């Protein structure tokens, strides 16, 4: 029974974007055009329409759903946007 439950769980991928994520705040759509990122999402990870993943840049992370895939472009709908909070190490004596 436990194995059956675990087999239904999907892995959530998180990918770094070297370019800032720019999206239309009216419709929450974004076009990913970075060649390496598009290749990784479509060919290596084999994500497809409606698959959900996380993409992050240096300041935010976004949960996205794929709405369209071509060889040079992946269109996504932004489901949520969150700020990245940098951790500051502390030394305690």
C-alpha cells in the first residue's frame, strides 16, 4: 500500500534561469527563450504541456505551468512568485 502511494508522487524540478524572468503581469504569461534552459526542459527532462516546475533567477522563484513548447521557446503561466531571501551565516561563541 505504501509503494502504491509513493508511485503517484511526481518529482518537482527547480531550474535556474541565468536571465531575469520577465512576464506579463496581466495574464501571468512568460516566454522562456534561453537556449540551454529550453533544451533542458524539453529534451533532457522531457516536460510537456501542463507540467509544473519551479524556475528561479537571482531574486525570485516562480512556480510555472507549461502552456506551449517549440524548439526555441517554452511558454509558461506563472502560478506563484516568491522572493528569495538570502541566508546570512551567523557565528555564535
